[in-house]
């Protein structure tokens, strides 16, 4: 193809080997100046200049004319610009189609989580997700420990899992939803002094840095002598509501009971919120599924829900 007295030709190094540079060339043309393009593309001007020189060398023609007002496309530059825009648009369309095909393989999203989250958070999550994404079909599966959830995710038994302080794994990508804190609570109507009530403790509860809460209290010599271990936060909460004892509960779980005046905060000497720390509650994907749009949509909706709930 001939432009004036210059010929747009394929040189010894074919254009096919430099297609990634077309994106940068289109960015320069769209911006109208090297400085603006460098800022937008987050590249240095010398790098962009080198990109243009390579393309001009490959095609054997001048593509840009520079002046104090910016850059101007030559006739060959206009042709390459139009070709580049078309190629970028077609590539984006192909990527979009592939994502749609990939997402279509997920008909039902299976979520693994622990009982407390399933009881006091997921009913609200599901209402929000039904509003935002009515076509999503979500199935909850309950596991007792972090290790079971992580193993299930690795085996792809779950599409995603929600858990506190997930351990590091090369196969798993974790996204923080919110930070959870703990408090000590007693019955609203106390028939005896709090110190005389049994202390109910969920034996597998995790506090900051994935530490067992009971072991942390023992290490600080703060575990009450009348402690009774239970198998879930739900059981500990029920004991408090029914006036049978005290318990460590997640603040998110305790919120409604506090508002309904079923429980009250209780102070035990030496046991402060700093002892428990704050726990990162995360939504985790297998690395193979971390780009699935349906799963990303769930993450985005739940994050927005927590931000609005603050």
C-alpha cells in the first residue's frame, strides 16, 4: 500500500511480532501528545518514543509528526491507527465472549462457610444478592473448620468460601470483606452477679492471626475457672439469651440481640477487646476461578453491603 511517495510495507521483522505496541500507538494518537499518552498509559515518554520508532522501522514509513502542539498522524499513521482501533475492539469482544462462555459453566454457585456466618450474615447477603443478581443460584454448605473449607476449595468442591483469617495458599486468592471483633456478653436480666455465671466458650473459635481464642485466654491466664466449652457460637449465644451464662460472641452476631435487649456487654477483669484482636473475614476463590464474573459480582455486592452497613 502506497501513501504519497512512501510505501507501507512489511519489513524483515513482521508487524505480527509487535502487535502489543499498537495499543500504545493508539493511545498516543488518542491523547494527541506523548506526555499525555505517557501519563495515561503509565509509561515513560522515552519508552513510547522507542515504540513509535520500532513500528516505523517495521513498516518502513513515518507514522507521527511531532511539534510543540503535540503529535500529528501522517497518512500512514491514520491507516495504522484505524487498524489498531479495530483490532483492539475485536480483541475486547473476543475476551468478553470467552468470559460469557466461561461464566455460563457456573450454573449454581456453591459457597462453603461456617455456621455463624451462615446464620447471622448469609440471610442478609442472599436478600441483597437476589436484588442485585436475580439469576444467581447460590447453595450454602457448612463446614466446621478453616482446614475443611480450604481443602474443599482446593478440590473445587466449592466455588468460593467465606472464612476468618484464611491461611496462605498458592491455589487460593483471598479478598477481605470486613474485620470482625469480639465482645463478652451476658443476659439482659441477670439473676446473679456475672462473675458467678458459667462462661460459655466456642472451643474452635478463632481470633486474630488465626489463633485459637481459648488458648489465647489460657496463655494470658485469663480463662475463667467456670468455663464450659460448646460446639458453636450459636450454642453460646443461646445460653446467654436464656440467662444461663456469659459468652464471647462476634459483634456482628450480637448486634441484633443488643438492639432487642436480650443481652448486654459484660466486663471481666483483664479480658479486653485487644486480647482478641480483629479478625479478617474473607471471601476466597480458587485461583482458576478468580476472574469469573459471577463470583466477582458476589464479592463486589457483599463488599458494598458492608461499606453501606458501617
